[in-house]
C-alpha cells in the first residue's frame, strides 16, 4: 500500500502545487468496506469544496493513466486537513506563528501535560510559546502533539 501512496505522491504533488495548493498527505486505506485514495490539500486560504473539485478534476485523468492500483477499484477523495489538524510541517508552524496553540506532552512537566500559549518560535529541537507574558521553551522530544487553538 505504501508503494501506491509513494507513487501517487511523487507523480501528483507537482500537479497539485501547480494549482497553488500544498499536498499535505496521500493515504490509501479501507474505509466503509472500500479502498480509498485520499489526497489531503491545504493552502494559505481555507480550502473550499470548489478547491477540492478543482484538484479532483486535475488529478483524476492522470491517475487513470497511471493506474496506481493495478486496476483494483478505489474511491478518489480530495479533502482539507481541517482547521484543527496537528502542526507537523515547517509550513504549519510558519502559518501559526503569532497564534495560540496547545501543546500536549507525553508526560507531565511542572505538574502539567498541556500548555497553551502564543507560538513565538520553533526549530528542529524546541517550540517556544508566550504564556502569561513569559517565554516558555519546550523540547520537541517531550511533545506528543501540537494543535492550533480554535475559538468559535
């Protein structure tokens, strides 16, 4: 299955990027009893249904020609990662710099597992947030996941 995912990612990424979107993830998995080939896209602006349709129309003929599943049937899906997806890539962190994030740790630090603050800085080793007007730097090795804080 990773062969299908890897091949699709390599061949389809340039097409999606040429349309002005970022390819976040490709997955090939069984959902509701059927195999699904899912392309998750993102952009600076929120992803709309029209964006997903545009990408689907662009990649469907390429996938037909590629035949990545060797004639095994699948459902093609193009979707948004959602506003609450974990921050994992450099682009995720850049997009959320100056915004409120929630960091959950694998184990407690100062008797807490969860920290909320404004993303100040990041690098390969650490994440720095402002929490109650104080800078706090947390080693990435301690972090289970980081998500944006969504307020409605």
